[in-house]
């Protein structure tokens, strides 16, 4: 007899993973969220949606996504439009450097990939602003690769229900990859997103509605035990009065028209802090989002 038989712990783990796979797939129709990017397998549309979803909740992305892909249905359309037009089309989403990176990505796709989104992890990671999560999302959702897609929601489910302890990024990714069922990467990964967003939430999990509750490692711990996913809670600095708020106001003004240097502080909402407004304007120029046209700041 060749090969080595799995030890008891490995067999126990595989049985547990099979239980989780089956429970998640059976619950998928009940967990389903109706989102427009789920209606397509177009790699460009998938890439656009995933970039938009970075640091932004899904409901806020729905209408901007529809407008954006109608305006830029292909990488070539996005690349040809120019960075300023793409930033204008990004209105309502914030974190405008994502729009600039998406335009740069479109240019690279046209110049190096014949206007197509590659189906190779390394090639995707070479694109501007595309990290491991977004690259794997494209592979799973556009090309059907059997890879786990781990965002904050999925990491929370894995730590609580499957591992019962905190997981590092590498460990969570390996566990997610093992969980993905052959032939169903799209359905499984989307269902894991929904499970984290609708049941296994960060602060008030709905364990009574969770399909993994019966075997959940955290639910089986003594009452009051530490949350294995506590580290995944987002701690975002206050928005009101922040540089991010002023930056957003300034970009919104630039979408309408160039802003005179003397009016930057008013446009940013800091009428008494001109140096701060000039610093933000300088950052926008350095990032390629804006440029100076004599004494006016304009979208690049």
C-alpha cells in the first residue's frame, strides 16, 4: 500500500470542512443579497465592483457601479476617457485615489493585455492598486478559480465558526482555500460574504439565523468567552473635521469646475485654515488626481 493515511486530527478537520461547505451552500439562497455585480461574470465589471467595494459598504456601491460600467463598459473605454473623467464618474464613493488607480489599471490592460483582465494571480497583482484580495476575487468570480476570497466578513466567520480562535491573514487564506468546494467557487465565496454581512456580524451576531451555529466553535465556548474575531473590527478615525472630509469636499468642487487657489480653503470647508487646504491640494497633485492651471486647481 502506497502513501500515508491521514492522521485522526487531519481527518477530523476535513470532516469539519465538509460540514461547513455543505451548510454554507445549502443556506446560500436564503443568504442571498441582490447586487448588480452578481449578475455578471465579465472580468472588467467584477474588477470595477471589487475596487469600488474597498472600504465602502455594498449598498453605497450599487448605483455608482451601474453608472460607471454604463459609462466605461470596457478597459479601453476607461483608458481612453482620461483620469479626470474617471474621477468625475467616481462621485459618491470617496477614496478617490481608487478611481485613479482603476484608470491606471485600464491603461495597463490596454497596453499589456490587449484590453483584457488577466486570469493569472501574478499578472493581476502587477496592476495598480490591486492587492491579494481583489486579485483573488477576480479569479474566483470572473474565472471560476477555486480560491478563497477573504474580506473582513469572511475572516470573522472563519475565526469564529471554523477555527474558534484568532487567525492571521496567511492562515485565514489557507483555511479559506481549503474550504472552497470544487466546481462552486463563485456560489461558496458569495455565500460566505453574505453570511458575514447578515448573520456573523461584528457587534451583534444573529447566531439564531446562522447555518453554522450548530457546530460553531465560538458559540460552543462558555458564555462570555473572548470573541476570536475581535481583531477584525474596523477602527476608523472620526470623519467630521478630518483631512479626509476636506479632501472629499475639495474633489467634489473640482468635479464641478477648477477652484481658484484663494478659494481652496472655502471649498475644503476650512475657511480659516488656508495652509491645511493647500497641503491637501498638494497631495492631490502629487497623486495625479489634480493639477495646477496657473492659479487654479483642476482635475488632472
